[in-house]
C-alpha cells in the first residue's frame, strides 16, 4: 500500500476504535443494570451502588508530577542527542523519567492521604 493511503486510514481507525470502546462501555453498563433489576434489587440500592465513586483530590498534582518528569526526560534526551549524536537516549530517558514520575506521584498521593486522614 502507498504511504498516503495508510496515512488516511490511521485517523479513521482511531476514531472507529474510540467509538467502539465508548459504545461497548455504555452497552455493558446498561446490561449490568438490567441484570441487577432482574435480580429484584430496587432503584435506591442501585443508585447507592453506583454513587460510591471515590474522587482522588490530588489527581492534578499527580498529573503535574508525571508531566514534569516526562518533560525532564524529553529535555535531557534531546540535549544528549544534540551533543552526543546518539538517538536511543531520547526514548530511554522519556520512559525512565516518566516511570520515576509515576512512582513519586504515587508516593505523594499516599503521603497526602495519610496527612489529611489524621
């Protein structure tokens, strides 16, 4: 196939897969509710089951930490590539620093939860 044809199909397939995931999620959520109703569970109990969503209050701080470390990895990778002309440092540093960012964001979230639970 030509590169132009493949380039046209990439966004089309991406939107199709995204739509399929959303439709499947809605379908299975509806199916789950139907099964709960068929078992004889009343509407108030179903609402109580679905309203117990726990929102992480530190999600923006965690995302900020992860993005900060991603940026550090990208910056250091580009800097090393510029001076050493070795290309494999960019993905290595991006993945490594993002992993460190995820780890530190998790530690930060656990620390803040313990701090505010007291």
